[in-house]
């Protein structure tokens, strides 16, 4: 039978990424200073072939964060969270707002 559990109140660190190289540099530096790997990737064209036809799309700028589970992309508008064990991961702003409040 399932039980109910309440999330323990913990204080985390987080930064909102609003896009651009300067903000990304601050976040990437914070992650690297925390002992983890991350990089900012500019918007770039991406060519895809589908049914013999070429399609040019654009991959939007993002921050790639290396985690134990693999690489995770943070999009513009995401919060980057430093978890209780020093891990970093992105969180969509609506989920962040529903889960966290400023300490």
C-alpha cells in the first residue's frame, strides 16, 4: 500500500538563465567551480534529411550540463539548480515556482 510523504524543507542554490553568452558564462563558471562540467552552445543551423529532402532547422542556444545520468540541456528561461549533494540540473520555471520559494 502506498504511503504519503512530504518533501523535506531544504535550501538550494539556483540561477535563472535568461539567455545570452554573458549569463551563460556566469552559470557555466558556477557549475565548473562546483566541480562539474558544462558548456554554452550558440544557436546553430542543423541540416536534417527526411525522405530524401533536406531541411534546415536551428538548434536554439542552450547550456549542456554533464551529469551522472548523461548530458542534460538547459533552455532559456530554465532555472539551474545546485542540489543538496552538489549536483547541477535544469528546472523549468513553472515547476521551479511551484516547488521553491526564496529563502
